[in-house]
């Protein structure tokens, strides 16, 4: 813990410890259920929770400060072919985002306000054009350009007829190259560290490639009797979920503990853990997700306002970069090695 904190700036370390101290304000019953009695707490669970809240505050602060631009800020609109390509990319992204939102029973702006800016149904918006941030642009380009992401979005990845094994390996190599580029970018400056870290976080949050690869490696030589249960756990850890807490009621949110869930999934794959133990863990994670989602939105500063806004005003790019150097989200990535068994297990998990 001392080494972890030592990497941070003094200001980031102070903010981090503020969040850790504030965790004690979680209602007593919920606190004890998740972390244990005071004096006998599970420190690792508390640190994981604080890391999750801190990352969410950094993302909120970065998104708040990340300016929106018209598309011609990123591409040369005097080039007709480039302009048409970007138009097709935005239409492709919106098509699949709207399909995703409809499946969830939500309007685009309920997930992210940027998608209302991309809806070109009205003349005013056609005249004003698409306005997106650099992070939005990165995500949109990769949804369209990365063959792996397209194959996942279009659900072709599960079919050997649509994606041969050779093609399967190739598109994962393309993805690995992107992550390697992000790792190299992260070394250049504080701003690059924050952008690259949040970029990988965003990719893995939406398309849990590393999670599913880890599972495929673990179960490579095993016969899985109940893929439905495994997929249930994977969805619980990775997707947009509606869960009920015994302490806080119903919450609908994205389950996006992208680093922590790589540890959690191994618990469910351990044959030493019986169904009762797994259900206890499911219940624990449910409370963790609900508490994290609720708590990060209601925690207040000593000045009385929301802590997330106080955090945004009190921190800067240097602070955020120092947290990511300590947290190291790039640890989730593995360079992929494939064989027939592993490929098939990956397809089975993605069905």
C-alpha cells in the first residue's frame, strides 16, 4: 500500500485517502456485510472499492473537461472520400448503439449524452454536425476499424463459417497491437497516460476481451457442464445489469470493475468452491456494485457539495496520471496465444 501511494502526487494521495476515510460513512449494515466488522475488515476489498470509486471520479473529471469538437477537427473534410467514410462510421456506430439501447429499454441520452448529439434526425443537428470528444472519436474509429470489435458487435465472432480460426487469430493480433500502441502512448506524458488508461478501460468495459480470454485459458482443458451458468456470471460481471441490494433497493448500472473482475471470475472457476460459496460471492458482488454505483453519486465534501465535483475541481491531469501509474490498468492485458481448444472455448463463452 505504501508503494502504491508513493507513486501518486501528494494531492492525489490526499484525495485517495479522503475517499478511503469516507468509506466508513457507508451505512453500518452494508459496510459490515461487504468489508467486515471494524478492526477486522478485509483490507483488500476496501482498497478495491476505493480504487473503483477513484477511477470513476477520474473518468468523470476527464469527461467533464474533454471538449467536444465537430468531426472536421479530427479529419480533413475537404477530402470527399474521407468525409463520406466518417459519415458511414458515425451511422454504423449509431445503428448498433441504438440497437443496444433499445434492447436495454433506454434512450441514448440515458446512457451517455453524447449520443443525442450524434442523432442527425433534425435539420438543426444536420447543420451543426456531429460533435464528439477525442475519446468518443477513438471509440468510434475502433468500433468500425477493429475487426474484432465489429465481429463482437455483429455477433459473427461465434461462427466458424463467418470467422475462420485463422481469421480469429488475425483479428485478435490486431487488437493486441492496438493495446501495445496504447501502452507506448501512456509513456509519453501525463495526458497520454490518462488518455491511454481510460481508452483501455473503455474498450474492456464495453467489450471484455481480456476477461473472456482469461476464462478461455483457464477452462481450455475442461469440460464445462453448465455454460449457461458461466455466461450468467460473465454477464453479471461485465454487462449492463439491474440488481437488487438488500440495503439500497434496485439499481441499474454498468458493471465495469474491469481490473477487479479478472480476480473475481477465478473464484467462480475454482472447483474447490461449491454452489453455496459461489452464491455468497454473487450476493457480495451485487452489494459491491450497488454500493459503488450509489455511493460515488451521493458522497459529499466537507464543503457540502458532491464529492465528485469537488474532486474534479481539486485535481488535475498530473494527479490522474499518477493514480494510473500506481493502479496500472494495463496489467489486465495479455498478448494472446491461441490453439483450437482455446478458440472454441472463447467462442462458446461469447455465444
